[in-house]
């Protein structure tokens, strides 16, 4: 068998890429390379540096089981803290020697005769690997809104996922397009110093209070005790898992969740007209729930305006809405999320017989437990289709995915085979089972980034996290074929 430059190439140095790198070392696989297009590690947390950026699950649950962090300063960590956590993982596990930063992969194709993945880099280099791990995740490609005239705006135009370090918007007339989780963090950070803040809302979102608190010296002292850190993490994981019940119709948890979001809105928004405009017309949980204590108050400030008339176009001076009003702006912020339908656009991935992943996903992204696609041997996706969660930490899905992928790699290595790929029938059966569970679920009752234009739900896992962990941690040998 021809030799490869590396046993494993990992694309992306975010949470899943770092987890894969650490666990490869633990499995005795040290010949790997992590390729990252950005100038530093962090993935989503390197890109998302907008004011107010935070994680929306408690920090103890946003830590790997093998890497507890005693340095969290708040229950809900902000982006700089999470980035430091990732950097600490890389340093403690000696990953710097395996990193190639500031380098993009433009194409990857599987050479069946050699049993190798051949990758083309943006600088023209070619590298090969026995196994290819795509750790880009669904939140890697910023999505700009499709609005006429967007490029004509003469003020400063920004995207939340590409926030420039020199952005100082104090005293400016600011427009924010989008009212999702990112906007709910951005708006309170921008509003106090803005001359005027116009938030352009297409659809309101349900908001729950963020039960945050600052960790004191005693908390951090206890967090240095492994038994305590494990206990707290386990407790939060269980609490978050209970929240999944809130997505099931007719349950007590569902009624409690609905009462909580309605009560939070009523307590924080006293103006009945504004409250009515902020009340969603879809059931809570259909879109991702926002956690915030300061989003509603920020919209109630005198300099803030919630604009509910649809955007007709962007003009050189601002935003023109369907009511004929032109909102003059100095800066326009697009908090419009990511291209979750085509997260790998710009990267040509081709498997057996030259079939591309774009072709395989022409209708909608799908993969066996979000991990692998028939006809793409020795290729593993992290946080792939139908592995998203609306109630807990994504890290709880990353760890079993990594465990599954490495088990497949070890099987190929130990049996002296060239490659492994999921069987088409196993893939189809698992995908059908997921879609059957999603049919009639809460997520079918509105449009969201969980669904494609045809209504197929491709992003969310339908069940409890423990179900996914149990199904994925150990690969089913019968689901795979080897050559």
C-alpha cells in the first residue's frame, strides 16, 4: 500500500478538531495533522468575536469530560474565556506541533487504488492521508442576507461572524439585521452607546432568562478537585437533558417551558405594543431558544427601535422597509448566522468513482449518525447532519463521534485493510428512522435553520443525548464494509 504523508488529516481546529487530536494521541495515533484556515485555533470561537459573544449552555457542560476547566469565571462563559480554554487544551496536549494554521483545504478526493485521501491546499501544496476528518461543523460559513442593494451601502457593513477588531460603533446610528441568538447578545452590547439602534425583525424568538452567576474563589477552589468538577459537569448534563422533555407535546415540562418564556416576556417588556411585536406565533422550541436577561431591556431603551416592517432593500444611506421608510444608518450589522445547508461549499470533496459530496447532498445533507456517508471511505464528519441540539451542549455529541471514528480507524489498521465505509442500506435505514421521529415533531411547526427549503429537518437530533451517545460510541460492525 502506498505510504501517506499523514495517517490522519483533521480539517478544522475548533472544539471537534481539538477533541479528535487529543483522542488520537490517547489511541496511540500520533501521525496526524490539523489544518486550519484561520490564524489561530478556536473554530467558531475564533470567528465569533462580536461584542457580547457567549455560550448559551452552562460552562461546566461546555467542557470536555477529559478536560475540566477550573478557570471559568461565570456560569455562562464568554467567547474570550472559551478561546483560552481551547488554547489551554492545545498547550497541555502538545498539539502545536500538529497544527498548520492559516491554510485552507480547497479539495479532497479519495484515491481508491492507493486507499488514500489526497488534499489540495490553497497555496498549491498537495498532502495525502489515510483518514480524513472534516471538523468544520455547521457554523463555519457566514451567511449574508439576500437583500437587494446590500453592497451599495456606503456606511460600515459588518457580519457578526467576522467582527473586525477595530469596530467602534459608539455614537453611531446602527442597524442590526436578525433577531436570533447572536443578535440577542449583540444588541445589549451595542445599544447603550449607540446614537440610535434599529433592529430589523422578520420573526421574533422566544427568550428564557439566563441564570448566570459569577464564580467566586470557593467555586474555583472546588473546581480544581477532579471529583467535584466531574460531579458538577454530570449534574448540569442531567439538568440539560431534562430540558429535552420541554419539546414533547403534552408533557408537564412543555407546559412549564411555555409558561417560563411567556412570563419572562411579560416581566421584562411593560409596553404592550412592543410586547405584542416580540411575541412569536410558533410554539416554543421550534426555533432555537434564546437565553438572555438583557435583550428585552435593550430593546426598551429610548434610542432603540424594533422595526417589524419587512426590508425592501438596502440603500447607500441605510435600509428601506416595505412601509416606505428609509432608516438612515452609519453602520449595518448582519447577525444572520451561517450557511448550515451548505457548510462545505467551497471545498470539493469527492469519494469513490469521483462522486462529490455536493452531489450526494443535492437534496439535503445527510449522514450515518451525522458521521459518514456511503461512498466516502475513511472520511468522518464531526457535528454532521442531524446531530444538532436545541437543549444541551454540542460537546456531548462530539466526544462519542470522535470515539466512533477512531474505532473505525483502528479496525482498518488492525485488520490490515485499505478502507472502511458505511453500507448504503445501514445509512438509509438510520436516516429514515431519524426522519420518521422528526415527522410531526415540534420542529416541523415553523421555518428555521434546522430545515432546508423543502422542509426536511437536517440539523437537529430528534431524541435525547443519551440515546445518541449509546448508539454512536461503539460502531456496529455490520453497518460498515471494508476493503
